[in-house]
């Protein structure tokens, strides 16, 4: 059959993505432009990445430029060797460009940057695949909203409508006279053990937040001296 000549409807919600090569090229150019503009370049590592909290950091440094993209592209933009570097001494910074890292380009003094990140952290709920930072056990008996974290007199029983949900997530429960009852002490997670989606869902339901969003500065370069200063604790972060 001949192809229809009728006009096809194209939904405006269908936005074509830029090719990865185009995105990488743009990132490469932006990093090199920032190197020419700012006096200090910091490499930082992020624990328990959350876009919400990273946005807070970006807003705080609105007078600076922050890049959190493809690590190899950012490292290449800085220069992998002294022959490739975009500014004297900058290639020494690229050895820290591994793992979940980003770049902060700023004219603010290093002391201010280091003090800010030293005091900045946010606690959030863990995600599947993370290691538990503590052991959490729900005691046998009536299940309360915090799973035993608060004294009974300061807590409230879990709504009966949630019994089927927590049972589906692995808790040995039943309804008894309209109350959710755990048939035995139930350990939701053990410290150091990797958690699945059921475990993290239970932790969130009980209000147990164990994931800390933390930015660790690894090293920074200064244009005036051309030197790279490693920050205390960088070795421990890079070895993990």
C-alpha cells in the first residue's frame, strides 16, 4: 500500500534528547571556560547523592560554577597531563577525578569553602542497595508508628490499614482486635548488610532515616600558585 500523505500528529511532550557526544562536548567547553574565569577549582565527592540537597549547595554558590557530569570528560577538560592542562599545575587535580565526584569553580577563598562543606550534611531515608548503618529491630507485640524507637506513651499504634503492606514487605504480622501485631521480634536490617527495597520501605515507614548526604572536598587548585592542595581525609574517600 502507498504511504499515507496525511499529516502526522507530533506530541509536543516528546522532546528529542541531545546526543551524548553533544552533551559531553558542551560540558568540556564549560569546564574549560570556568577554569579561565575562576581562581580556585575544587574536586569534591558526594555520599548518598540527592538532587534536592545538591540544589541547595548550588544555590549557596550561585556566584560560582558547579559541574556534576561525566567524570572522564571533566578530567579531560582540566588536562590529564602537563602537556594537556588548561592552566599550570591543573593536571595534578585529575587524579582525584574518580567515582562520584564533581567540580566547584569559584573565586571564594578555600577556607570559606572548606568550612561550609565541613558543616553541611543532610539525613535522608536509605535506598535499596545501600549498606545499613545500624541494626533496627521491631519488638514483638503491638506495632507502633516508630517501631519501638519512642516510648509507648509517646507513640501511637500503626494504623490497621497498613498491616497487609508491612506483611507484604516481610514482617510477621497479623490483625488482633483492630491492631497490628508483630508475632516475634523482627530485625528489619543489620548494620553493615546490604538492604533491599522491602527493608528500606519499612525503614521509611517507621521514620528511620540513616542515609547522610555529605560533600567531602578532596583537593583544590589555585590559579595564583598553580599548586594543588589535598584535603585531609581524601585518601580514605578515594580508597573506598
